[in-house]
C-alpha cells in the first residue's frame, strides 16, 4: 500500500510533468503564432453563451469550424458580445478579438468589420489561419443581418 508520502511524491511528479508539457505546448504555439494570439487561445475573452442576449447566430466556415456569436443590442449599440467555437486556437483567438472590437460600437460599424481588421488587431495570423478571421467577420455580419431582419 502506498504511504501518504509516496502518494504526495507521485502527485508532485505528475504536476511537474503536466507543467512541463503545458510549457512545451505553449513554446510550440509561439513558433507558429505571436504571443498575443497564444494568450487569447488560453485566456479567451467573452467566451460562452450569456444568459441575456438579443440575437445569436452561428456559421460553419469552409474549414469546418463553426463560430457562434451572442450579441446584446440596445438602441443600435452592441452592448455586449460573447462567442463560442468548435474550432482551433486561431478560431478562438479571432472570435475573442472580434468581441473585443465590437462591444460599445454601433451596429453599422460592427457590420463593416472586416477579416483584415480582425487579423491586424491580432498582429497577424499565419497565412494558413487567415480564414479564421473570415469566419469571425462573416458570423458577425450574419448576426447583425438576423437582428435587422427581425426588426
């Protein structure tokens, strides 16, 4: 039978292993993405379905990733924005960045947000992930159009 000391050592070894593995993953991500994007992978802003929203819309991109936005709109202003995605880390980063860019903005400005602007705000996605910014911008436009059509 394991003693408490042996169990503590095993837990410490496991914790060290997990920490080391996590650091290796982050180092690998930093070889492909910049630090800002990697931070949004691991600490997305406005993630999840809120309790109160005016409109939600989801869209599946050509890559197979789906993005979903939940917007709280009041007097033509996006008061709050949240998102979900089943996509890769770049999809998480673009969804997160898009919400940060639209909160407090008028709908007509949000509707004009481009994939290029999202990409620039992220300090540049790798070429093979630029489509994630397109996914975010397209989904936002669809959400605004859905809201306008309901009115």
